């Protein structure tokens, strides 16, 4: 098959044609193409829900929210858990494992779960419910046995964190530092614990649910940004992070900065009441908050994050990399994330106004 348009390649936008079946076979320049943009499929490594469904609700809900996000251009995603009673977390992980095994007919790729909680600092919950746990041996065994986890968010200062980091790295699971009160030195030490034996380290929603940067207390965000190895997620709905801080992080981190949505079940429903982890949430003017005013996840989609990045001053190839290429590298999904021969034919077609017109997964149009 062929598709023509303005191709958003890693280093430029080129009028051209993509030739593909399940994989991209060739990319060729053309003189005249339709007025549309073709980007690599979006990859969301941190997404709780959308379209009225939540990862914690089980198999049918995971499929529903995955299809919702696919319609917004996301061709790969990691369903993300909440801090909850232990049995609920394990049920959610086994539900993700079930979806990984059976797939989603006509849907996006689900290469694993993001375990966000319960191994976080109880004093830095953000919008997570108060069901934190320490990653002791029994719980670690249960998590690893599920076979579902691709990324875990962990506070490196909690009890048993060092042993948990070692076990996660040995299992090939990416370790994100987040929901933490760790200082700069503790964060640097955790980065070394992950990277030393060859693991992949990141930060969960950079600048959020972690100590701020201060003159004499640089905090975890500085350690993550200044590391040569660490990736970091960012929720760039312009509410979680000021555009100036996005520009700073992007300038410092480059290909190590990854856009995620951190979106909740209310995504796509407009303003009004919703829930997150059993907590009442109100969405007003596109911002989700708990009753006490705490930001409660987001109602962001990656197509909007891309448009936000463009408005903040980055180029279209840079914005496409933030919602696709960088996440593919972070997650070890080297078969996707760029419009290059030999990669999966996961593609998003955007109109002149940069809204989603078509979504292709492994060479088949899905939306």
C-alpha cells in the first residue's frame, strides 16, 4: 500500500510517499502531495483511562480506553494503575496481561503496564489514594509473576527500594523515579542503581509530585535532567508544567524527554464530575482536580500535547518525536516510533489544522 502527504521524518518534513504492508518498505520524495501530514503513531507510556473507562476496571475497560486513545492517534500505550488496595492492583495487572495475550481487535498495541503505585512515598501522593506499600519480597514476587509490568514508578527513599530496583532491572522493567521526596543526591544514587547493571531509568511526570528545584536544593528534577541516561515523562497540557519549564527541559534533555498524557477516565467527556482511584474529581475548563484542589491526572490526549508543543515553539519533527520516537526508545520498542524503512507501519495522518484524520496500526487503517 501507499500513502502520500507531508512526511514528518526524524530530521525534516518532506513531501513524499510511504510504501508499506505491516512494515514500512520505503519512503520516497514527491513533488506534489495532499495537504496533510503523516507522522509516526503516538506512544503513551502513562495513561490511566479515557472515554469513561479506567485501567483499574478490568479487561473490557482497558480495551475501551485503548480504542478511545487510538482514535486520537495513539497506536501504542501502557495502561497505568493507581495506588489502590493490593488485590485491586494485582487484578489490574492480570487484566493487562490478559489484553497483552489476546490483543485488541482493530486496536492499538499494548506491550505492558505502567505500575504507578503503590511503591511511592505516602507523603507525596499527588492525586494517588493513600494505599501505599513497601516493595517487600512477597509483593515483588507477585508483581513480577504477573508478567505485565514494563514500567514501574518508585520512590527511591522508601524501605526495600534498593532491592526492588535490582529486581526490576533484572526483570527488564524500566524504573521511573516519582511520587517522591528524594533529594538530588538520593535521586542520583537511584539513577546509578538502575543504570549500573544496564537498566533504563526515567522520571514520572517531571516537576510534578516531587520536590521543586531550589537554589541550594536542586531536587530530583535536576538530577534527572542532568543525567546522560535518564528519560523523563512530561504531562504537557500547560496546566501541569509551564511552557517555559517545558522549553528548559527540552533544551537540556532533548531526546530523553517523553510526552505522556497521565489521562483519566474523564478524558473526552468535557467538563463535569468524574472519579480517579475512587476519589471524586471535578473537571473544569479542561483541568481535573480533587476536592482539595490537587491536580488529578489530566484529560490530555497526545494529539493535543503535540499541538501544545508546537505552540511552545518547537518544530513539527521535534513535536512528533516527543509523542512517539522518544517513548519508543525509552520503552525499548525499536520497531516503531519513526517513519523509516523496517519500522512498523504505525502512522497518524493529520489534516492542515493538525487534527487527526486517519490512524494506521501495522499497516491497517484503524480509525
